[in-house]
C-alpha cells in the first residue's frame, strides 16, 4: 500500500491539471506528471501505470471536444487507431526487456531536429495541404512506430504525432492537434490495460489526477478551438523546447 499525505494529493491534482492543459494543445503532458509521481516516492512501475490511467482522462476529454467541433472524423481513422493500439501493446509488453536509454538518446536528436525545423518553417501547420504519403501507409507505419514508442517510453509522443500529421498528411496545426488526441487515447488505453493486468496502477491517485487531466484538457481544447494557428504554433514550440531541455538534463547532465 502507498499512502500519501494530503498535500501530495493536492499537488498531484494540480500537476495533472496543468499537464492536461498543455497536452491538449501541444502534447508533452508526461514531462509534468511523470516527475510529479516520482517526486512523491512511488516506484517506477507504479509511476508508469498510474500515469497511463490519469492520461486516459485527458486524452479522452480532448478527443471529445475536438470531435464535437469537427476537427477530426474518428470513423475515418480506424486503421491508424488500430495500428497505434497494436504498437502500444507491443511497446508496453517489451518495456522491461530493452533499455529505455537507447530510445532516450534517439529522442533527443529527433526533438532537436523538430524544434529547429519548426522554428525555420514559418508556414508550419498554417494551412491545409495535400498529403505526401497515402493515408493507409501513414497509418500502418506511424501507428505501429509511435504506438510502440508511447507504450514503451512515452514523453514527446504527441509532439511527434502532430509533426507527422502536419508534414506527411498536410493537416493544419488545429486539425493535427485534434487527430493527435485520438491516437494518444488509443495508445494510452491499451498501455493501461497491460499495467492493470500486472497490478501496477494506483487507483486513488490515478482517478484524482484523471479529474485534473480532464479539467485541464477541457480548458486547453477550448483555447485551441478559439485561438488562431499562431497561438498553437508558439505554444507547441515552447512545449518542444521544455521537453528537449528536460531530456538533455536527464540524459546527459544528471
């Protein structure tokens, strides 16, 4: 049993609220919730499992908000959702057999490249353009790859999805953000099922943080729906920069 102090529950709720807000706009909420869960003294396996439980609430809320405003057609995303779910299952299953350090180094390089590219590409996500690869190829390739990554490691998945939807499927940033939440929810849910089967979830903590996630995601999605592309782009760049800074610190400096 892991009993926390009252102030720790309050702190985790607030961390989840901020994470849900950030994640609904640009992804990257995991850079807030995972350190928060670790800070209260939970072991790593419970941190990962509980984080997936609370993350499901935020991605579900954002998906509902974006779908209600027509930013994605969930019924047309069946293949990418299925492939993402399969990838997440594979990633979660193999998490204890491969060193996370390998992916951590790769992700630092990829995020640095994405940040530089997004800064230089002034029209990034500004307009809707034709897709560069067939949707079914995109669904299988990126669904399996990013689904696996989310199930195995996680931080930055939403960022990679958003960039992929903009660059390869031609979506503007607002619609790319909406599509990202659908696939995020799929991978979060599948990973959660594996952690539940292993008994690696703290229900009270996860549900409390889930309430914060849902509230933050509702507010964040509202801003996406009511603010321009420029606001999303600036927020997106800030989240990428913070995610990159944290990974550089934990990988090379700590």
